[in-house]
């Protein structure tokens, strides 16, 4: 009988990619995926430590498995990823029935660690060095884990894939745990990135998203000793046959260079979509967060984007209720959102993270109710802006990469038997579009005429061209 694997993933694109790589390596050991924990021989939880809610969610899931493990002690339960690196042995203390704790830099060891547990060697823990536990080279090496194995079943769709170009972060924002759990910033070798992208193209991937903690800070060195930046990398990937769209996330405002904006404008495969977190509209708050730029510098960056890449869509992140944030400082954030008119924003209530400089230096003194009110206020403003900008798309025809059946359609009874189904996809600027179509169109890039909109969704219909008595799809 094949061994069965259950894997649950929370967090960012990095975690989604990590899960894909782990599944690919375990498939080589004879594993099959299952969506039912009770059927699995091994259960893995790929975790996030950026917010307390994500960690609590993992511990809640682990708690549900207590009885399952008690009645089936042969099942192997593992916690991997950022929370494993952050909590380490604390996980065994809170959930003593866990068998594995594996950091992001040791994911390639998971198959052998599972074998050790199955052989009766007891609990296994493999994590990277802390930021003060050795030289930079030693610490970086302990976090490095670039596994070329890929598994299409673990991707959002078989024709979309993430490609890691960078790991770690050296920005040390005071609210952020990532530099501790992901290690020093390291750029991957350009030859390896290009080889992996060609491999994905051969598998039928048409859209790749380059990922890194601050992806536009990328610096890599090839075998000849030449230094590469993100603009160089985009130009090289642009030449790979089969790849039709290239995205990259997440960007750091101070590293949004003019040569990168030129590449986005001139390389037609590169999506004119930039996710650039601002976090706050107050200089005092940005200084307390140790973001490394001012509001004026962020505004200048936005001006260069608007001038250099006409029609580009920009999204952002904001933290409300960070230590000491006043009503006046929050209003500055509101003003920045109104001014910049982001395509969308991800808004988070500040969550103190043990091990960060913010937790050491500042008192988390903004009441939760105030954080919630500010979150709701900013979200309402952003939703209004998103709706107004989406309404401007009505009457336009946009090229949409069809990703699959929409969530609403998937929930409808009898949807599997219907020849016409509601599909969902994204434009080159990353706007979500839903429309009626058929399953054969999934994976294609189709022209869709937009007739209605909501804050986060456009509604359209596929443009067809009549030829004789038949209809043929354009694009």
C-alpha cells in the first residue's frame, strides 16, 4: 500500500512553495496526497510566525489530532516552517505527541527524519542557527535550502508556479520575525533560477511569480562572477519560450530602482503589477518600525512608478495599531491611502511577536478595540477606492489568464455536470475577473469584455468571433 501524506499550509507564497518542494520529495519516497487527516500516515503542518493568529491556528489544529495520535501512535505528525524555527522545542512542550520539528532551512531533510521516527529513533528536531549563533556565512548556510523538485499538484494551478529567487531578510523591521526565522538575505544563483524556470515551462507553466522577502533587493552572482539584479533576471526569463507572464513579490520601497521600472515597462511578459508595502503614513511610525524610508520617499517612488510604468497597478500592506500609534498618525495613513489609490491593500492589526525588536523596545499600548476600529476604517476606505477604480474598467476588454472554476461555482450542486460554468482568472495587472465559460478554457489567456464590477472582482464575458456557423475563441 502507498504511504499517504496530509499537509496543511498557512502563510505566504514562500510557504506554499516550500510545501510543493516537500511534497515532491516525499512523492519520490512513495507517498500519495490525501485531504483527510485520518487517512494519512504522515501529517505535516507548514506554519507561519508573522502573526500570532497563524500560530494559534496551528496549535488548534494540532490539538484536534491529540486523540487521533493516541489511537494511532504509528502516525507521524510534523511541524515545519517558520513557527518550527521560532518555537523549536516549545512545540514539543505544548503538543508532546508531535514527532518532527523542522525549520525552513532543513525541509530537504524531512524524508530522512520521517524514516528515523518510523524506525523508533524518537522525536526529531532540525532547525537553523539563530542570528547570533555564528558567523554570517555559517548562519546563512544553515538557512539555505534550494530544492529543485517541483510538484504541479501542489500549485494554485498546474500552469502557475512560484520560483524562489531569494531567501532571508536583513531589513530587521522592529515588528517582523522573518529575519530570525528565515535567516540572512541570500540571492539564489541566476543559472539555477533560469534552469528551474525552463523546467517549469517544459511542464506547461505559463505564469511564474518570483518570490523573495524583499524580491526587488535581489542580488545574485553567476558562475562567471557577474552580478545580477532583478531587472537582469526579468530580461533573461523573458526570453524563455512558453512563459507568458512574469510577476514578482514582495517589493521594498527603497529598492524600487529606475532600471527595474524600465524592465517592467519594456518587457511585455512582465506584469505591470507592483506590491510595495508602505505600512504607515507617519514618519514617526516608520522610524519606530525601522522601515528605512520616509513617507516623502514612498511618495517619490509612487510618482516614479506612475510616470515610468503608465497604467501600473500598485498594492500595499499596512499595520494599524503599532506601538504608540496616535489618532493623528493613523489619519496620516488614511491620507496616504487616499492619495496613492492602491489597487488593493492588505491591512493587519499589530500583533506583538516575541523575539522582535518591537517587543523588546516598545509597549503594545494600543487597545485591541482601537486596532479593530482602525482596521475597519482603513479597509472601508480601501474598498471604496478599489470599487471606484474597478468601475473604470467597465467597457474595457482585458486579457485574462483563466485559473479555474470560481469558488461560488464550485459550491453549487451539479456544477460538475454543467457544460457552462463560472470561471475565474486574473488580468495582467492582477485584477480578478469572473465570467461564464467551459473547462477547456482553463489555462488559456482570453479576451474578456468587462460589464460590471465589485471592490475586488470584475465581471465579464468572453469575446468570441463568429466564423461561418461556429464560434471560435480569440486569444
